[in-house]
C-alpha cells in the first residue's frame, strides 16, 4: 500500500469517526435533557442509565447514520483536497482518477463490513439491555392485541382467543382447530389458557376435545390439561420492533416460523432482513458519489459540496423509507424495496464518475 493510499484512508476514517463521535455526544446530551424527567420519576439508577442504555446506544447510533456520515466525511475532506489543489497535483503527477479512487473504496468497504457486523450481530446483542432499560424506565414495549385473536400455528392448525393479557400470560375463550383439507378433524376448547414459564407449557382450564374420524366423533372433557403447541406468549401480543433483538440467523429463523404460521409479521421481518443486507452497500455507493462530486474545485468550495452532498444523502434516506413502507404495507417485494435505492444511486454514481473531471 503506497503513501497516497495510507494518506487518504487515514483522512477518510479519521474524519468519519471524529464527526460521528462529536454528534454522538450532542445526541446523548439532547436525549438526557428529553428523558431526565422519566429517569427521575422512575428512579432509574445512574449505573443503568450509563451502562445499560447509553453505552448500548452508541453502536446503534453509529450504524443508524453510518452511510450519512460516510458521505459527509468524504465530501468534507475531499473538498479540502480539491480547494488546496492537491487532487490536481496528484492527477498531474501521473496518478489516474481510478487509482485515486482506490483508497476511498478500500475505506468504504471497511466501513461497510463494520456496518454489516454492527447491524446483524453486535447491535441485536446490545439492544437486549437497551430495550430492557427502555421498557422498564421509559416506555412499555409490550402492547396487548385487540379482542378476538386469530392465529395460524401450523399448515392447517388455527388458534382463537377472545383476549390475552401479556402481564399475566393468560387468555380467555381458547379454541384450536385442525383440518384435513377442508374437513375439521380436531377441535380443542377451553375457558382459560395460561402459560407456565417454569415448565414451558400451556394449561387449559375446563377443556373440551372433539376428535372427528369419518362419521365417528369422540368427546373428552376435563378440568385442566397441560399441553405444548407451536404457540408462544409473544405470538399473542405485540412487542414493538422485537426484530431489534434478533441477529441475522435468528431473524432468518423467525421469518421461517412466521411464514409457517401464515403470519403477516413475516413480511415485516423480511423487510428488516433485506434492509440489513442492503444498507452496508449504500456506504460504498455514497462514497463513490461523494468523491466524484467533491473532487472538482468549484465556486462555493466546501459549503457548496456539503450542501449538494447532504441533499443527495437525505434524498437517499427518504427514498429508502418510502420503498420500505410500500414493502411493509403494500405489494412491493422486500428485496426490491431494499435494493431499488441502491440501484438508482449506483447508476447516479456511475454517471458522475463518467463525467468527473479526470
């Protein structure tokens, strides 16, 4: 690796981490001022505030704005190189424009790998403690579903509950039906359903079981039945953004489970999975756009470059949010929703590269 590569990589990564560190401090100060009333009201210990919430908040924040600060960092220090005529000197000295791009792309790949690791493995682990703290001292992350809950827990197995309480893990008016094609072959009903967390099984009070075989039907009744089924308490209430606690492999397994149940949540998890895969590539694409925009010396200098760069970045973020909404609540494929912004901005980057002053 030559002196030029080391020089640009140090400038790139140094500017990135310096800028994002400053913003983290500012955001933490604003967050403390916004939530201090809740911390005092609920007697949150200082050690938990620092180590369980804010310490685990840092990687989440870095990954959330990684591509934005990658872009700003590239624009900022490349504009300074251009305004000091350093880029002209490099190109005049026989360095090709594509050779000049190499250390930028190396740095972008390093940041993309970091972003992928943070988003898929480290942050889900740190989010467990952060979300526990948030649930305890800031806002309740569990929300009971409305009455009349219908779920598919197997290929032809359906569950109904009149209501379910996440605080007591109990539900009323339970029924489970199994079908063979269009024919009902098994039905279990009970007045109350309770989850036993010590034994990991369900208890059904005042149950009735009907088994139907051709024209023969058998009925069993009892006061209590302990049983297991492909149903967890978390399936019966809403936990806000629970995918934040799942690493890549857990998220993939959950998608399979939800698809088996025929749950609409499968699409939400699929959107999150595709987003985690596509987002790191945005770092590379926005780096390419940033270099081609800011390597040309222009009137207005760094201010003009930063203005154009920030406008493009927020356009990308807006575009990503729009496609994700269409994927979550519409018919757009989660894969396309995650990759359409990357494809469009990659095309923009290639056009800018072709027309860049070389």
